[in-house]
C-alpha cells in the first residue's frame, strides 16, 4: 500500500530563526569588510556627533552647577552708575554700613578704584597699565566673594596698613608674577606682593586688579568712597534686597546706583555657548542622512552583485519574504554596528573633553538610546528598497544574470 502523499498546498515554507537571520546579516562583514566599515562609518559619525553635542553641554551645565554651589548664587553687586568730570563715579562712604543694616543681608564688602597705576617695575612707562586697576579692598572681600588665595595670604589688619598688595589671577599673569614676595610699582611706591588669588568667575573685575589695604590706599590719594559693593543675601529674599539697595546706598540719588547679579551674567554666557548645540544637532542629522544614503547604496550594489545567490536561494525554496528579511536584516545590522561604534566614539569624545576642562563627565542616557534607535531606523529605511528589489527577482532572472 503506497504511502499517502500530502497535497502540495499543505507544504509550509521553512522559517528562518533569529540566529539564522543574524548570521545572514553579518554576511557583508565577513565577505566585504572594508565596504561594510566604510558604510557604517557615516552612521558612526552621525551618532557620535549626536552624543557629543548633548554630552558636552550637559557636562558644562553640571560644572556650572558645581561652580555655583561653591561660589553661591545669592551674590549681589552694586556700583556707581555714572560720575562727572570733576568727580568720578563712587558711592557714599557710609554705604557699606547702611547696607549692612538690611535684615536679610549677610556679608557686605566693598572695593574702591584708587585710579593709581600698577607696573612691574619703574622702567615701565605710566601709560602701559596692562588693563589693570588698583583697588582698595575691605578685609572681608574674599569671604564675601567665597574666593580663595592660590598662593600666599590675603590682606589682614596688619598688612593693610603697609605697602602690600594682593594680585588677582589675571593681574598676576599679566605682570608676570607667579609667586608672592615679588615687588610691583604702584604710582611712585614699591609694594610687596603677599598673595595671588585663585580665579573668581563672579567677580572678573577683581581678577584684573591689584588689591591694596583700605588704610594704605590713602597714600595713593584715596578718598575712602567705595565704587563697588558686594553683598550676600538670603536666597528667598534676594529680589527684595535687590529692590531696596539703590535707595539704601544712595537715598538722594538712587538712580546713580546700578545693581546686578553676577551669577545671571555667567548663566547667560553659558546659555549663549550652548546655543551652538542646535547647530551641531543639525550637523548630526546631516551626518545620519549621509550615512543612511551610504548604507542604502551599499545594499543596492549588494543586490546587483549577489543576483546568483538570490536566484539559488529562491530555487532552493526561499520565498520573497525570506529574501526581503535577509537584506533588511543586513542593513539593520550594518547600521546598528555603526551606531554602537558611534556611541562609543561619542562617549570617549565627551569624557575626553570634560576631562580636559576639569568638568564632570555627564552622558545623557536618553541620547545614547536615541542614537541607537536612530541607527536602527536608518537601517530599516535604507534597507527597504534594496530588500524589496531583491525579493522581486525571479529564480530564472537571477540565475541568468552575468
């Protein structure tokens, strides 16, 4: 008795397992590694750019928050707005004591422009000031600014009476002084450098100054009228303190007092720098587009070069869906590998840039996932047309190809 034969229509095509699809997707890497690497390079550059332009601003923002935590965002700066030809811009001598009476106010300090000239030696002409100013400083200035001395010491009750000077970070660099005990010439008097300050981002004018004691400044023609006040206020009341400062400092002419919050200027500066991220994100999109076109081109050429392989697989029973899936998988695998390489490159670039600037390295996880997702989407889009084209080849047409 002959065995029953199953109707031909009941024969089901063999399904490819995920492992088989992955092996097929890795075929171009094994057979044409250089072409695969060059095709994935475009994707890698796009994803790396995407990670870098989001990671660097995030690292910068984290560094800014740490900087604010150290310096404080509750610092206010009040200065004389304008002066006259006969009288330079200045504040009343009693303004420091008057501001200190405001309830929510903490530390209050002041500096005053002595209009003196600081030079490295008496051989330097008076006209060459190097853009530096000589400021008379209150003894609590460093405490109010949350600053620190990089080398030496700050002014105290003893040294402020003698010809001693503390240089800001920029002033020391311009004068060519790297350590205390050096001598500088202020007007016609030699002053001994007793300290050099660390950078003060919230008070750049102090960085560019030579600081002398309030008492010793009198020998330079100082009239004891401050030009800039620095004060700390309780964070919840800072807007209220800012509003009453002009009337408190100069009751007769409050319009002559200009009040600012240095941390706002620093924040605006950093935000301005971060606007370039939008441009870089656009470049990342262009790089992804170019990379996707490169992958699509590679897959189209792969279809043309592998017609015989396609025909043989069709003749052995592979249906159109399997051929489509094969080429689509190859495209996705190619882009995914490029995406992984791009993410690693972007992470390395971000970490290196942050390390070079002494920033904490911050990597937005969502952008890493978005980069990998963009690589997969690019692979799907780039592989659709070549996959459809390959599936439409008949076994006869493919095997007859030269």
